[in-house]
C-alpha cells in the first residue's frame, strides 16, 4: 500500500513540476469548499517579475521603458463569496528598477527606486466540469477557472543615472497601476488518507501596466544645474502568455500555492495561507 501510494504521489509531483517550471501564486480553489468554518483565509505571498517582454511606451514621454527585478511582498486576506468564487485583497511593499529613454532629451535614464506601498484587489472562481472519479486513495476531478486583479504601487526615487553620469540630489516619485486576467483548467486529486488536495492548473493570461511620475523627478546635472521633469505614464496593454501553477490544500486549514507566468512576463509567485 505504501509503495502504491508513493507511486501515485510521485507521478502527481512529476506532472506538477513539469507544468510549473517554478513559481507560486494566488490560490485557485474556492475557500468555502476547502474549509468547514467561516470561509476566510489570511496569508503571505511573494511575487517576483524578472522582466516583461514588451516595453512600456508613451509617444509624448518615456520611450522603451523597462521594469526589471520587481519584487512584491504582501499580506493577503481571501473571503469566500460562494462555493465557486473568492474575493481577495492584499497590501505590502514593492521594489523595482526602471530604465527608459527621456524622449525630450534623448537621454537614457536608469532609476533605482526605494521600496514602496503595493496594494491590490481581485476575484477568482472555479467551476467543476465533471463528477468526482474514484482513483487509488482518493478522488479525481477537473474544473475551469478564471482570475482578474488590479494592483497599484508608489515608490520614491533612490538614485538616478542619466546617460553617463550619476545625478546628485535626486528626489521624486513614480506610481504604477497593473492588472492581470487569466483563464485555466484544473485537475484536483483528493488524497483521502492525508486529507490533502493537490490541484495543478494550466492556462493563459493577459497582463497590462502603466508607470509615470506622481512627484516631479528632480536632480542636479553637471551641465544644467538643478533639473525637474514630469513623465506622463508609459504603458503596455498587449502582454499575453502562459500560466502554470498548483495548489496544495493540507488538512483543510493550510494552503500552499505556486504559480509561474511566461512569455508576456517572466514571473513567479509563491504563497501560503491559513484558512478559517
């Protein structure tokens, strides 16, 4: 029995690993179906965007804006709206690097930002598409899900390199708004002896983002002295890609989730939640 059960778990782990290629994210399972109590979860997540495929553009402002090494750490609360949907909100910090071309001066800008406020809200849902199928040591079922969210972030400027020189007396701030929508299919394996659900999923997503200054970027230039510039928000609304992930619901009170996003942005999210 132990050998058979180990083989089943190893096979599922292999499926998850090949699908994921790394990453952890928002739980796809409806909270109310996986807890016997009030249907609320609190947790912590880390989301890290390595880079984005498409630069952010503005024909009157920044050109070829790149956001890299975008790390977000935040606390999160999830409320089960029904047996098929969740509402979630989070608040924490975000930190990233910014590169773009100042169109007016045709000068390259490399901006390092301080960690700042990061907030967001979203909703997701999951609908079963078949009755549970009995398999060794549990049940197997499939579902179709969707998720949509919007996030905001505000960061003060820490340092600036303009063209070939490092600017002095740098101050100012950038704001950003981003959103993502995704659809996916899931496979749920309930391991009855362990009271555990293993839910790998795969799908597609659409991501958008815009970033601009909310506080004028000011610095001291070697040639022109004190300089102040405002930048209209550069944007990208056409990033698409593949999403892979998995939920692990343990003993009806603990959820560990992992998600990777590729093509439109290369990103990984990991999270853990306690359910009540």
